[in-house]
């Protein structure tokens, strides 16, 4: 099991979403927590040309629109 740490900004955004959106995003975070760096597409993809090393995006499809949250794995893991 991997530790997922979210920011205050992310938490505030999530709290403002409707229950259905919250459930979809939280379900994706659970999968990320379970699979960690081995998780790939379609739920996770690499962000290219980022100034941050190993930047990824969590991709959640909900009601026909993509929701994306950027994250990175701790390089010291």
C-alpha cells in the first residue's frame, strides 16, 4: 500500500465537487494508493516537458469530461 498525500488546494477543490464527482476521484485515489508507480493508462499518464521530475497526471472520466490532477512520486521512495 502506498501513501497518497494531497494538498490543501486539492482538498478544497474536492470538497466543492458534487458527491458523484467526489466518489469517482476518491475511487481513483484508492487505486493509486493500491498500485503506486505500477499504475498506468488509462488512469495515470506521464506529463512531458514538466519542470518537475517524474510528473504524472491522474485522469478520471466523469460525465463525459476528463478530470485531471497532477502528482509526482517521491524520488526517495
